[in-house]
């Protein structure tokens, strides 16, 4: 299973967090003036991308007006990554697309050396469907799972819950859970 995980040369990595706020990327470190030695790769460990012109948002999940079209697109991300010397990113499935992972999956497929994904677990699926979705998304470059507690309606810890089975499967696969 490890062959699906982030395949980058063995070098030092620095994980940074980023946030988009009114067209500004905040907290993306830069090698140019940070004192980071040459050869160190900077990996952004949590960000979201979306583009309503390429894929419709899930019902009721349109981003706020302050994050207008293009601000969180992959094109804008790649531009900002280059400016900050960021080598790769873990793209967390945005709530804007809910459980439709096709936009993030397409971005990962176009840039497999730069991006990996964190999928959003769908608590409405049964165990078999959940395991099938996990396997399919793992093959597409999603290397971790996001459990959003607001989507569970108290069902995450119920005995027989598919969520518990997925959580256990993630442990078996050494997939981080967030």
C-alpha cells in the first residue's frame, strides 16, 4: 500500500499550513528568506481548492463572497506555490463539493508529483460502499481521510457504524485520519 503514498525523494521536509483570505495566501513559507537550507522541500499540509466554473458546488455549499471565483483554483495555488517555493500539497476535500471528489481527483491526476488528497468520508454510505469508495479514492491519490463531525448526526460511534470500519481500515493502511 505504501506505493500510493507521497512519492518524493528522501530529503528534509517542512510542513506548512496555508489559508486563503481575500485573495491572499497566508503562512506559506519561502526558502528565499527563511534560512531554510537548499534541498529542503516545503510541503503544505492542509489546503482546499475549488473552482465553481469547472465543477458545480454541492447544494448549499457555495463559498462566501470574500472567496470569489478563481481565488482558490488550482491555477492560483500553483502560482502561489512557485512564489513561496512550496514543492507539494495535501489537498483536503472542500465541503463545497461534499462527497464528489472529481475536481480534486482531476487535479491530483494532472499533477501527481505535487499533490495528494485527503478525502471526505460520507457517513450516509454503508460499510461496503464506504470501503469501495476508500479503495477507489486511494488509487486516485487520496492518502488520508477527513471525518467531519458536523456530517455525522451522532452516528460515528454507533456499534456497526461504517465510520468505525473505515477508521479501522485507515489504521491498517497507515492512512492518517483528520
